[in-house]
């Protein structure tokens, strides 16, 4: 049995980006930030929470490796989303086929999402 509050780190279905139209909307806004391991695209949504989509190219490797990367990036998101601004749709794209350490992703992801959020806020505040 999970301890009380165990669901606070869950990853609910409404937090997933699934429809191609949602991915397209994020890509069309073209607000991004990146580092050695990851590209983060983002756009605002009208929801009180973040939504996450992952796009892992076949260039990264076979399906088993791509799925492992998806699980790793999802876990980093799940553990750090409380540090990120809400009301955003995010698409994460791994840059390299090698598997980054989870601790590195947990440091990198909130920083990159914060950069995207600042770009969106600057754009929103311009006349």
C-alpha cells in the first residue's frame, strides 16, 4: 500500500500530450530551450497543470532503447514538475542516443522549462 500522498508524484492521463494537433501546436509556437541531452519545446495551455509529450526519433536506436529513454524522461518530469511553472504544454526531444543520468535530467529539465516559460512570458508582455 502506498503511503498517504503517494499520488502527488503520479503521472495522470490528462497530463499526457497525445493528439497530433497538440504536438503540432507546440511545434508551431517554436519556443524552445536545449542543452547537451535535450530539446524542450513549449507553449501555453489554458489548464492549471503541465502536459508532457515525448518525441523520440528512430535515429536514437531500436524500439527498446527509445522506450527506455521515454521512461527515463517521463520519470524526470514526474519527479521535478513541482519545480516548474504550470499552464504549459511541453514536448521533450532527446538530442543524443546515449542515456543521461536521471540526476542530470532532474537538474536540467526544470531549468530548460523555466527558460521556455520566460520566453513565452516575454512574448506575451510585448505590445
